[in-house]
């Protein structure tokens, strides 16, 4: 009855609003369909490499110290590089899927796996000589030797990690995230008892822990390979290996190198600041507190990273399909939901600031220090989460090179210099060092926000279509 009394133009406006609302609701469902399962899968993959450390802590300080140093070294020199390079597939596969060039997804993935296997060779050689390198840097020879042994046993993990990351991008760009969740849960369920048997029953120590990681990653990769090979969901994108995969390697490296630089520059900055805390007058306290802060932010980062995957997938799909308006809607939807989560997480952290330290230590000095650091952690979570989602936009759009420049300037021209000044020149120590990281993340978020705001999505569509079809044109051109 009320609708009949509305003027015609008001009826049209109301219909438009309802239609717009439905579009955003549908987009929200798509985003959550990717982000929520991805959170579980990402947490599981994080636990695969971290959980053995908790068991090694029961063997003694030497085993724990060696595994901790080896884990940090492997993250910086190996896993971060491979993770960053594989994210180039988010651009290539995502846009190809949107353009309905389904077979190119399989071709791109084969090419990526070959490229990353090649990269694994120098990483493996570096890990073989890690003990000598650590001794040269002043590390205790006994701990360095233990870390070196751990890394040698971790080398077989590199190759399934490559397959896992590549197939993960292959699947997530098709919004097929649930199989990744199931394979990861299966791998974690195997690894925990397997690690316990290898470490304590067979008394293999650090070697057993590293071996359990490798076996779990191989199981995860094999499960995904079987899914891709036999699932009807991958029927359109599944292709046999051909020489076309070799022709995609050049295009892959064009995106893989800036992708790796973008991710590694940020990852390394946090590791550098934790190492700098060891130069403080009370290195044991400062390093412990900053390690706690890094653990908290790393755990929370798994949530915005899942949103960034959703942003990358949806935006790359829409750009490949030639829909700039839909790409903007996907961006707005992801930002609205993710920003809400960041603020909720920071508020929760602030409310729990007086008891947060008890989760990590029984020492009053550490608990009080963490309590004071919580205020910075709240800002850090908001800024770090924002840049994570915007980095996903960069990967989906294909402007990783701009993200690399942003991260270089944000952390190495602003973040680390500010950390050094506040931490050592102004004697703020750990709070000063972490303030530098907050400053870097803030600059990074602002710059990425400006770039995203100035992005011409119509031009991005043209660039995506050119990128997708240039390979076809090269094949069609007679030699």
C-alpha cells in the first residue's frame, strides 16, 4: 500500500537501492566463501612448521635454540622467497580464469612449478652450509651446528612446499578453497602424532621434527594433486603438461620477482628489528618481548592475509572478465569487512592488555612490558591488516612492482631508521624498535591506499586482457 503511494521516481530509486544492496550481499558471500576456509587452511599450514618447536622445547635448550634459529633462517632465506614468487599466479591465473581462458591456468601452474624448483636449488645449497654461515656471524658453534642439521633435514620440504603453494594459487583463483582446507587439516592431524613418534619414540630429535614437517607437506601436496587430477571441478582448467608451460616462464618471472621482493622486504624488516633488540642493554628481556609481539601480530596476520586472498581472487577474476565496476565492488566489500575485523581485534587486544603477557610468560617484568606494548600492538594490527588486504589488491591487479617500491620506502627509508633512532638514540629500547615498525606499516598503508584510490580500473581491465591474450597472439604469429 505504501509502495503505491510513492512517486514513480521514488519507486525507481528504491528499486535501485535494493538492487545495489543485493549486489553487495552477493559479493559478501563470495568473499566469505574464499576468506573463511582460507583462514583455517592458512593457520594449519602455519602450524605445520611451528608446532614441532613446542615438542623440541621438552628435549632441552640446545634443541629448542637450534630449531628456532633454523626456522627463522628458513623463513627468511627460503619459504618467504618461494611464497612471494608463487603469489604471481594470483595475477596470472586469476585474470585468465575471469577471461574464461581456463586451460591457461594449468599451463601457468606448470611453468611456475618448474621455475620454483629451479629456485629451490640455490636455497638448498645455502641451507647445507648454514652452520658455517652462522658461525661466521658470531653464533655459538654448538647452536649453529644444531641449526645446520635441522635445515639439512628440512631441505626435502622445499619441493612439496612449491607444489602446495602453486596448486593453492591455482585453486583459490577458481574459488576452490575448501579442498585446501581439508588437505591441510589432514596433514596437521598426521604431523602431530608423527612428530611425537619421531622425536620421542625413535629419538631422532631435531632431525625427526624436520622430517615430520617434510612428510606432512608431501602428504598435503599429494592430496591436492589427486584432487586436481580427478575432481570434476578442475575439468576445464586441468591440462596435460606441454612445452607451452616453458613459454610461460618468462611471464611468470616478470611478476614473481617483484611479488617476492614486495613480500620479503616486509617480512625481513620484522626479523631485522627482532635481531636489533639483541643489541639492547637487557637483550634477554627486549628480545623476549619483541618475539611475543611478533608472534601475536603473525598469528593475527593470518586473518587479513585470508581477506587479501579473497581480494586478489575476486579482483583478478573481474578484471580478466572485463568488469571494472565489479572489481570496485569487490574491493569495497573486502575493505569494509576486513577493516571491521581489524578494529574488533585491536579493541579485544586492548581490553585484554593487562592479562595478555600471562599467555607467554610467568615473569612479572615480561608481563608488565607486554602490557605497555599492547597500545602499539593495537595500532600495528590495524595498519598491518590494512596493508595486507591492499597488497592482495596489488597481486590481483598486477602492480606488484609498485608494491615492492612502497615496501622498500616504507620499511627501509622510514621504518628501520625510525626504529634505530627511537630504540637506541632516544633509549626507548623495545618500544622504540616496535614504534619504527608501526611507522613503516603506517606509511605502507597510506601509500598503498593512495595507489589503490588512484587506480583506473578501466585501464586495469585493458591491461589484464592484453596480458591474457598476448600469449595466444604469439602462437598465432608465423615465425
